[in-house]
C-alpha cells in the first residue's frame, strides 16, 4: 500500500495503436474531475518455487485536477490515501497510523500523476516515456515508464474502453504487480473540495517523510 502511495499508473492496426495515446491525452485534457468504484489485486512475485499469491481490496476513488485525489479502501481493511495538493496522506485505520509526504516529492512518476495530477500530456511526458501498446481484452492501452532512475515504479499500463479509463496495471521494481479496475466512472463530477482535506485523527501516530 505504501509503495502505491509513494509511487497512491502491444496491436491490430495503425488506428488501434494510435487510440491509446489519443484516449490518454483526451482524458488528461478534458476530464477535470471524477469518481469511481475500484477493485485492486496485488500479486507478489513467486519465491522459492512457491505459487504467486494475490490480495484483493476494494473501495472508492475521487479526483480533481490538478493534484487532488482520494482512494478510500473499504475492504478488507480500511485505509485512506489522500492528496490535498501539498501533502499525500496515508491513513491506516487499524493501526491508527498516518504517513505524510510532501506531494511534490511523492507523485512525480507515479500512477496518480497519470490519472489525476498532471494538467496536460506534456507535463506527463516530462516524467514518463509514453507509448501506445497493443489492444488487449477489449481495451486500448498506453505503456508508461518513469524517466527518473531512482523511481520504485518499473512500468504502468493504462487501459481505456471507448475513451473511458478502466484499468491500471502497475509493476514495481520488486516485480510486484498491482491491477486496479475502475467501474461506474463518473467524469467531470461535481466534487466538494473538502473531500480532499485530511486531518490526522486524535491520538494517531503521525510519521512525516
């Protein structure tokens, strides 16, 4: 979960190859806010011949450009990832622990920058190498790899269906894969700015990085 917070992102014909980047550019340019339900499946790489194990979580997601978003994990454990434009907050309800990082340092080349933070495609291309990938599973894909050498993110694929964001596939440098599937996406939804404000609960252990 904390890796996700640090990072809280191949064809049939020429037209299909072009559609993924077109969808991403249109999404970044035209979708200024949104909300959706999500399911996240995290799969660790197999070790010592063991079968890879997966963990599934689910919740809701909201964002407003530039730089504000909120992942609310409801199952199996309650957690929050909130970016208010200045700070990224990670709150583990069970542990009553809050981790805070300066947003400028935390987001850069992360999946959150791809879907919620950047204001235009050129800003994304400052941090990512972006290219069309082949259509797969009925989705048009864009493959992104961070330009920063010390980034913990290895790659991210962004999948669109009929111009609508549907899936993120994230691989970190340890080989862990996280697949986030969005459903019920509401584009340009009216979202109260207070949703992105976070105040550590009384008694919570706050760690600033």
